[in-house]
C-alpha cells in the first residue's frame, strides 16, 4: 500500500520558508528512509512526492554554503537507504528514478539565479550514484552485488538523464548537457578511469557500458547534445584516448627489433 501524506507529513515541511523547519523535516525523512519495511512499501508516486518536496527544499535554500551542504546531504540519502540482500536495486533505483523524473519535469522552470545550485545537486547525486555501484563490491558476495547494481544503474541512466530515444520532452536539453559535462569528472573521482584498478564494478566493464550510453547521445538529432557527447568521449582522461609518449613508442619499437633505429650500417 502506498504511504499517503498522513504517514509522510514532513513532505510539505521540506519546502518551508523556515530553515529550521526544513532541516527538521530532512532529519525526519532520513530516519523514515532507513527503515527497511517502510522504504520497500513506498511506490513510484511516493518517491515522486518525496523528491518534489526535496526539490523545493533546495529552491528555498539561500546562500552558497547552506546550498552546498544541502546538496551533499540529499546525495548522501543513498547511503541510508536499505539494500535488501534479495534485491539490491529494489529501493535505490526507484528513489533515483524519481529524482531524475522530478529534475526533468522541473528543469525548464528553474530560473537563472537558482540554476547553479541545481547543477550542483545533479553533480552530487550522480557522483553518489556511481559510488553506490562501487560500494556493492564490499563483502563476500561483492562481485555479484556490484554486477546487479551496475546493471540497474546503467538501465536507469538510459531511461532518464541520458535517455536513448532522444525524447527532449522527457529529458530537457540542458539536463542532458550537464550530465554529459560531469560524467567523466565523477568517474575520475572514483578511479573508474583506472581500468586496471578494479575500484568500481568489475574493472572497465562499467566504464565501457557507460561509454556506449554516451555514444548514443553523440548520434542525437539535437546538435548541442551531439557535440557535447562527442567532446566528452574525446576527453584525454578516458583510457581509450590516452596515447603513448614518444619515449614509450621508441621503447616499444626497439623491443620488437624491427622499427627501432639500429645505428649506421658498416
């Protein structure tokens, strides 16, 4: 059964003009979400209601430092969501789907004075999402858990922020562009770009799948999206764009005994 507003009265307080009321409501929400039986009963509509309240909590938050702190706190909600052993994605993926659906719905209504804090919110939540995938590697069942989390996250990215059909009415251009701007940055922070270091998911598998999702955007009918996707894929930090230095190339050539300079002939 869906949790109605009588069981989530704190939602309307998230958008209060009073900072203390908003802070108290967020603390209540955090406690509410930590209960496994509660979180798993929430429906898609419930999560949308929660994120609508959280969206306006950011809307009402003034001054840079409080805004930065709030964005970090909202992204950190991923770490308190219960992750049942029988289904790693049962709670987190619906929670994130509601986040992307809410941001997509509200994006074009965000005025220029408020846009910066929402850009930060997207960055923080996207980064926390990648970290959640990596955290799945912990424990005896780490590989299986990480695989399930990675699959769920990749499907979500294809469904929302990097929606693959090119439906700009579903995911606005500006939101797509921002995700294309940040995905390499956030992957680098988690050492995802160091493919030989299995620090996230399984070596480069997750990165390769993410690359394919971005490549779809590089074929978009929307030129700004297409250009931004191509630029991000050409980022020199990505492992497939790294080139050997002249010294390394010389060493490789000398090693095969054919291409290196062997001196003057007698």
